[in-house]
C-alpha cells in the first residue's frame, strides 16, 4: 500500500481560497498513491484562533467540495485533514473529513481532545464524542487529530474497533517536536499498528510549525520522515505486517481490563 502525507505549509499572507486550490492540486498529483493524508486545520492554521469563526464552514462546505473532487480526480482514499466546522446549532468543531476514491464521504471525525487548556481551541470549539474508523480494502484506519496523540486510551479504543493503521492529522508546534516523534512511535508500539502522522509546516499566528511528518511501523521503527518545510512524504508499507506482528508478539492479548474501575 502506498501512502502520501502532504505536509502543507500554512503561512500568513496566503488566503484560504488560494491554499484550498493549491492543496487540491497537490492531491491530484498523488494518483499513484492508495491513501493521501493532509494535516490539521490546514485551511486556517491550528493556532490561528482569530480565524476560526470567520473561516468556519459546514461539513459539506467549500473544502468538502474541493477535496471530494480532488479525491475523485486522483482516484485515491483521502484523509483531507481537518476544518473548522460550524454545526447547524452554531457550535464550532475541529472536524476531519475522509473521502473514498470516488469522492464520496467515507467518514468525519470531530476532535475529542481540544488543545489550549483555558484558551484557544479548548474554549472556542466543542468536543467530539465518538471514535471513528474507516475500512479500506487493504486496512482499517483509526482517525485522530493532533492533541489526541497524548491520550493513549483513545488509540486503544480505535484498536478495539479494528484499527490497524492510525492516522494523525496535526498542526504541531516546533517547540514540542520531540514529543511529536516520541508519541507517534509510542502509539505504534503499544498498539502494534502503523502510524501515519501528518503535520503542517510554515508559521501561522506567529507559531512555527514542527513539520517532520512521519510513518512508523508496528515495531516503532520510523519508515520515513519529512523535514521542516512543505513536502510530500510518500512511503510503501504492507498492512499485513500488523496481523503478523500481533501474532508473533501477542502483547495485546495480555491486557488486563477494568483496572480503572473501583474495587469493592
């Protein structure tokens, strides 16, 4: 299976419409891939809090339309990163979109863990409440977004729902890049799954982005890693490795469930 991670540069000075057209063209260029992955909030920038409200769009808005057509034109599965979604009741969400090779919507995921503590995304956006997996012909994707990466229980929940390849769209800051790599490898090892972690490049809202998107195998080995700038990271991997790893080293079978429940 071939995956292409599009490490999009989100810089001030480029309009959302212009970036949307540019990214759609990048997706169309990946017709040789099976799966294309975009980063988190690439239309606005994950730290551009002031733009969330003005640039928010319904799920089936202009980004949905552009990405659906790009996926269809390229004939690829497309994890189109995330957008600032405005729900019918006015609530904003950080929502990821997934499309089939025919351009049909395959899934959407509202980010569960919002970053910012008492500011930014944490107060401007609502929290999702549902785990999302997507079945591809070759593998089952588990969908997560940026700050979710710090919460291993979310990924274990995705594995319990059949996930073999964990896709993380992110706008991760450069100052915590060491955590980005460490956590992506940890999620791969503990879940014996591939991790496709796609981040933004550039600087938006005065926050330099980490870049360094990476693909990690079920043993925690980094198969490919991007640099700091805009880049297309393409890697071939064998999803069957997941089943083989879990069979040869069956650590998941030794899980002890219910440890978080009170004892009587």
